[in-house]
């Protein structure tokens, strides 16, 4: 048996469940296709450049194989147009040429800001309401921004600000209430980190569906936000009619009693203002922190 057929029984047939596969619709899968192919080469003892190229087109569809066959690097050698000398083309040369055909397959152009805008836009339109939806958004956002930050195309502060844009106003308000409590010392104007927002979202969405769907952001009930008891905000729990409590009538308040209550509130408010003046008279650091970022002009 010659060398070309020595691996025939050890390499899987095209379409077999152990065979590598690639679709031109998923160009980012191309490096993985070659990784799986080279793993099989090692198992089957395929070392010849020509054999590797032949097997490289074996597992793709007809149109794709024709494109890969048409590359000059598929041939065993070529002619240098400058020196008119023979250039040998290795399997690695051909593999590099194939990857260059597909934008996004090369690590140098793996992701872009447009990919990130698409992810945040889809999450925003879907109106995340469950912890599973949030987890899917977080994972996809992290996957893209990790590469963008590592490659110097995105800063960490801008990344944290962009993460907020994928959340609905209703979800963000609920998260911000939590963040104001646990992250009270963050400087005004500084964004919350992704880790801080993730912890707040897990707290707010606790008890909701944890399933991470393939569609990632499949909407639930339009216009509704899920509360702790798994009921959408704005809805009432479905109880039998005999369990629905009857509220007592609201008592009427006389004008004199109303005026007395207002007077008591005014007295308490004055006492609070006096306490605040005493508190800030010696040390105004707390007041500076609260008013940070406001107009610094001193009126004339």
C-alpha cells in the first residue's frame, strides 16, 4: 500500500460524526477546523504536505473545495515572478492563504466594535428579564470585549460604560438601587465595573429563570419585569376569589388634623437641617463628595 493510501482507514470519511466540518457562514470556526484536522493528522501519521492539502479539502462542500483548490499555494510549488525561481508551497502556506479568504477567521480581525454594538443592541431590544438572559448577554459581551481590550482596541473604562447600554432602563434602575447600597463609595462619574454590575443583576434577578437560551435574549412578557416571586412587575398573583383580601375604606382626615401634621413635619425638618449644619461646620468632606461634579462658580 503506497504512502498516499496508508492513512485511508484511520482518517474518518466525509460526513462521519468524527470528521471535522466547516461552513463558510461561520468564518470564525475555520481555525478550529484546521485544529481538528491537524489533530487527526497526528493520530493517523500524515506528514506529507500534499497529503495534508488533499485531506484539507476532503471535509468541506463542493464550492468551498473548488475555491481552496484554485489557490496557487495548493500546488506543490510555484514560480517567484521576481527571481523566476521555484518556490515550494507547504501545507502551512496553503492554510494561511485559505484563512486569508475569510474576514474574521484571522485573529488579527477576529472582532470589531460593530460586533459589540450588535450584541448590546440585541440585548437592549430583548429587554432582559431573567438571570439566564443576563448570563447569555454577559458571556457574549465578555467574549468580544476581552479580545478588544487585549488587542488595544478598547479601554476598560469604555467597556464598562458600554455594558450598561445593553440593559433596559427598568432593569438598570433596579440594579442601581442595589449598587447605591453596596458600592456607595464609588466616585461620581466613574462607571461601575462589569463585576459590580453582574453581582447587582444576580441580586435583582434572583429567583428568575436560569436557563441560558441559544437565542440569548429571547424576550418573555413584553413590557414586564420579573420580580422576586417570579411574577412580572405590574401583575397580580393569581389567587382564588375567596383569598383576595378586602381593603378597609380610607379614613377621612379633617382640615385641622391635616394642618397639625404639616406643622409637625416642618418642626422635624428644621431639626434635621440644624443637625446637618452642625455636622458639616467642622468637616465638609462629605458635602463635597455629595456635590461633586456640580457648578463650582461662587455667586457674586
